[in-house]
């Protein structure tokens, strides 16, 4: 039973030696010779008797001290030492933004190793966080960082005219705070408070050629690019598989079965985080066999010219198109998806098969269909018919004026 009162605490006088006034259940006020009054909680864990401090009186009044004692007793009921729990909590509460960044990036590296995340995504995440956020708030305890501090950094990026970069940086910062909340280093994702505070970036539609005549001319132009370089081979394959550029250039041989004529892309490499299957036409297989010889047993289908341990950059295909004389508003590497989506519909293929092959975000019904690999025969037929159609355009464009 509690025995101390506010009056008895106030009038407790110092003595030549420290002494304690018990409040019950292990709580006591220790009065020092210099007049300092400190709360102590004595407890037993296992066979050991221990004691921790709960703060100074009167900064910590008796009601607060009793509440802290009760919390410590609850911790003991779960077999946890309150002293060890306090040290762990203090370590978490003082973890810096930079420490959490490094911890999260290590977790993402593990995801890359397991094929759950694309290496390019990890690289961009590291760049966004370390370039923009770490310099200004890296040493701050992440628990103490306020939404306004994050907004200031995002606004500074915005003032540089980098269009989509502020939104992406804020998105990555939000993912970091959710990770921090998950491990107890932060309360929540504070970036949620910043919704709508950045300038809206107009939706960018990727240009793609949908006129058969102009498409045939583009294919003829692509044929003039070096047929044994990684960029040239990737550019030749792009119209046949119409993948997103990052999904194309990061292709690994372990994902491709030339004998079965299938390319199975892991979920971590796909935008929608769903595994994706690409049936390979005869024309696509021919290009991949050349790439197989040129890559000389390396990991990547399209290795970099200077460093074969990394794939070519996703922007390399767009650069090749620019060198061929095609402007960004005419066609892009991503634009081959627009091309296929429009012309395949005109060729009479069903929208379900087209959407599944484009790996778009799908409603629940189509997602279940995709997961059970249905529509696969139609998709195989569609991919071969598409490759044959492109060959026909390439031949006929010679006679077009």
C-alpha cells in the first residue's frame, strides 16, 4: 500500500547519510545529504536484486513515479529486465536518421540478393536519401525530426526544377519512416502530413509511333545500329517484347529459358511487383542467341561496355533513338509499349491478353487469371504474330514513299 503523500515528500529533510522513504511495491524516494530527492525502484529478476532511477522529485511528482513503477512491474511480468528495456529504448530513441538509412539500405540489399528488388531501384533509393536528406538531417535522432524539416528539403529540390524528383524523394523518405516505425525508432510516417504540399507534376505520356508506315521506317533505322553491342541488341529486342526500359536492360540469363522460349521476370524487377512471363517469338530468340554469345557467360543479357558486372543504363535506348534522329516527343523506349498496345488491338487481339502482356495494374479478376497462367496460349500466339507483323512492316516500308 502506498504510504507517501505530497506533504511528506515536500518536508523530507536531508540527513548526514542518504536515506529512503518507501512508497510500496518497490518504489522509494531517496533523499541525499545535499537535499536531492530521487525516485528509486527496487526489483528482483531471477535471483538478482536490482534498482533503477525513475527521475528526480519534484520534477517527477509522486503520481508519475507510481505510473513509472507500474510500467516497470508490467515489464517484469513478461520476464523482461526494466533496466535492459530502458537501455534498449534509449538506443532506439537516439538512433539518427543516417543510422536508420544505413539499416534500411542493408535490408534492401538483401531484397536485391533474393530477387525481390531491382538493383537500379536500390541505387536510386540510396542516391535520393544520401544526396538530399542525409546532409541536412543525418545526425538528428529520427524520432525528433518534424514534417516541416522534410518539406524544406523537398522544396529545395523542387526549386532546382527537377520536376518529378521531389515527389520521388518524398516517397522514399516516407518508406524510410515506415521502416523506422516498424523497428520502433519512429512513431509513424511523418511524410503523410505533407500530402498536397508539393507542386503537381503533369502526367507524362510516353510518345510512341502508332502509324504502321512510320513504325516500319523506325524498324529499318534500328537495323542500322550495331548488331553486336548491348545497346544495339536491346534496341532490337525492345519492340518485340515491349517491356518497360528498366525491366528490359536488367535482364539476367537466369530468368530466360531459350529452349522453352520463355522469359520469366521476378516480381522484384517489375513495377507492379508481380512476376511476369514473356513468351519469346522466333525473332526475339534470334536476338537473344546473339546476345548470349556476346555476353560470354556473364550475368546480364545486356552488360555494360566498360563494366560487365552491371547492365547498360535504362536511358541508353532513348539515347540510341535520339542518335537515329527521333525526338523525345516522337518515340521513346517506353513508347514501344504504347505502339504495341494500340496496334495489337487493331490486329484483333483481345484487351485482356494485351493488358496481361503489358503487365499493367489489373483488377482482381484479371490478376487471378494472370496468376494461374491462363491466356498464355493466346499470348504466345500474339507475341509471334506481333513479331511477324513487325517484319512485314520492315519489308514493306522500302516501297512506301
